[in-house]
């Protein structure tokens, strides 16, 4: 193991860029002694900042708000797309069921299955939205906040949709795997240290 001993007495004179290069070199050489000397001689500063406990939670409120908002908007976009497909499929199916087209039963049946599949996907999207809302509801209880406080940075309409979903969704009617998935996603941003 090669050590840079000639500079040891001058470590306190290094600027930050020089020190960083020597730290990286000491890590590469696997030289804990040199690394320790570089850290001990580094300039010291005193900072005043918001309490770390509170700052972590300020950041968590922002992150959870953004992730919930993105999840809801993604589900909303998917819902709109599915509704559009369902409408088009229904119109085409109904046109094919007119008496003048009755010879095209197979196509009408295929469109019926298509619309039915779209409707199932729509139901799944609604379940995911309500599950995301329930996950926020559960996490808010765990961290002693109201749901709308947990997503404080989200736009007002998103908060209103959250509260409406919470008020209109019985917890027992939701797939636990969806709720758990969203809960884990949101809880990931909440600091665990106290």
C-alpha cells in the first residue's frame, strides 16, 4: 500500500478540491490512515439550520404530495383514455347490431368483449385510485396528520379528490395488495428516525 506521506504535514493547507482528490485517492488505495488524516484536518464550519427532525418531515410532505399527485394524474389519464376507447367501442358495437348489419354478429361480439375488457380496466383504475387514497389515509393516521395535511403541497383539487375518495370508499372493499403497494410507496418518503 503506497502512502502519500510527504503531504501529511500540509493537509491543513489544502483547498477543498485538492482534499477531495486526495480523499478519492486514499479510498482507491484502501488507506484508512490517510483517509482519517484528511478528514481530521479538514476545515470545520458551524451551521445553523432547521431542526433535522422537522426538516426531514418538511421534505417528506413535499415528496409525498408530489408522488400522490403524480399517481393520481397518471391514473386519471389512464381513466380518460379507457373511457374514450369504451365510448368508441360501444358506438361501433351498437352500429354493428343494427338490423342492416346483423350478418356481422362476430364483429359485434368481438367489440362487446373489447368494451367489457375496457370496463374491467376502468374498474381496476378506480380501485387503484381509491387504494391510493386509502393508503394516504392510513399513513396520515400513522404519522398523526390529517390526509390533506400529508399532501399539503398538492393542488386543492387533488386534496378534494382525496377527501371525496376517502369519504366514499369503504375500506373493506379495496384489494389489500393495492393499498399496501401505495402505502409502501408513500411511507418510503416518511423519515423513520425520531
